[in-house]
C-alpha cells in the first residue's frame, strides 16, 4: 500500500461507494479482496491508497468499470458488452464448428454484432448485398463526417 501524501484520494471515496452499493461490511469486502479489514478501514479513512493488486481484484470480482474507478467518469459497473464473458458456443447438433466460431466472434465484438444485424435486414443476397451494404455504410460515414 502506498501512503497518502496530502492528495485527495477520490479512488478511496469510490472504493467505499462500491462497498456500500454491494451492501458489504468492511470484513466481508476484505475477505473477498484477500486483505485484512484494517486495510479497508485505512483506505476508506484516506490513510492509504489501495494497492494495484487490490484495485485489480476489486475490478474483477465486482465487474467494476476501471475507467470510473480511476477517474469517476462513466458507469460504476461494466456494461454487458465490456464484461468478460464466456463467449464459447457449445457443440450443438446442426451447428458447424465454423458457425460456432462465427457466433463466438459476434459475441466478443458488439460492434460486429450490430453490423451483422444490420446486414441481415438487407434485402439483397450474396456479393451484391455486401457491396450494396458497404456502399450504404460509406454514405452514412461521409454524412456523419460532414456534420
């Protein structure tokens, strides 16, 4: 743990906010973070800043948005698209390995998923559909960039 040097420890405030949001007492969160309860008390009283390991564990165990924790900007908790989730697709009759890999890729990349949804709504098929769809995207991009 690093000693506080007369600097506002905003991360300490956010640390306490997380504990209270999760309705945990200091002993409970200490157990989950593998530290002594006195460490939690020291953090919340601005005596010490949380170590990198404590911050990392807090982020992972409680799905905390690291950007919010460090800066105060954004949402407290990770959005579903930002969370680390198991994107594997179990072997299923009628779904090939390539199809499972494609589904996994879409789950891992929310923007690609949105792209695929938009493409699926497109009327044309095959190469013509892709060319027409990309042309439409380029037009939309150029309109957005001109604003």
